C-alpha cells in the first residue's frame, strides 16, 4: 500500500496542527464539558468523529467537485452550519448557572448522550470547510501507483478520525475539569458562558462569509 511511514508521520503532524487550532469543535467540547460533564463531552466527541468519517467518505466520492460544479450546494451547507452554530451560541448565552457536577445538587438538566452525539455530528457535518479540508489534504498523501486509492483513503481516514478523537477527548476532559473549577465562582461561570457563547456566534458569523477557494 502507498501510505509509507514517513508519509503517515507527516499526515499526523498536519492533523495535529489543525486540531490544535481553536475552532467551533474545540469550543463546543469545552463548553459541553463545563456545562454537562465529561460523559456528555465525550459523547460530543463521538459525534464529531462520526462526522469526520462522513467527510472522509464524501471526499472520496468527490462531493467537493459537486460544490465546485453547483456553488449553491456549498452555500446551503454553509448557511445551515452557520445557523446551527448561532443557535448553540445563543443557547449558551441564555444559560444561567452551572449544575453541580459533583452531585451535591441536582443538575439543571440531565445530560442526554444521544443529544450530545447529535450536536457534535451536526456541528462538524454542517461545516463545509471540514469537507473541503479533507478533500484538499487527503489527496496530497495518496500515491495511486503504489496501491488502491480507496484503500489509502480508508487508512488516512481512520487516522484522521482517530487523531481527532484523541484531541477531542482531551478537550472534553479539559472542559469537565474547567466546569468543576467554575462551580466555585459564579462570576467565572458568567465569564465562561459569555466567552464560549460569543466565540460560537463569532464562528457562525465567519462561516456565513466563507467562500470557496
């Protein structure tokens, strides 16, 4: 197969750089961990992983070419993703106080893992930049003359999803730790609420103006 060790290492480094950059996925994980604890945040990470797997499959099938041929399809996904991020950001701003995640008080709302998975899935799946990222990055590490292209796509896709889950899990656990710390300070809770909500709304606004390269 064409994915040699050196190529896989470079691919891993490229992924690490991307996953370390602040974005809506990272903010969503931190916010979910702080609000609902590590279980809901890790479930959100699972949803993000499923979405990235879908993006890899869509990139292999050439959906990015459809965006080029019919720009309105890109705009539909872009605006839907922006609207969803905006809704999450507004919900974050409207929330009052953190539930006590240590169990001394009943939580404001019992986390539903299926909802957390769906939130992660939609946040990433409705971001056309994530699909374009897969469509641009993956072909650079594929060498058709050394093996089946689909098999190479599969290997790189598994690595992309796996590395993403590692980073996302770290952000989820960080968010949960942040939530436990925030319970000691109502003012810090309000700051976290407005910071994360404003960032998500900012990402929604930025996505609204994203254009295809």
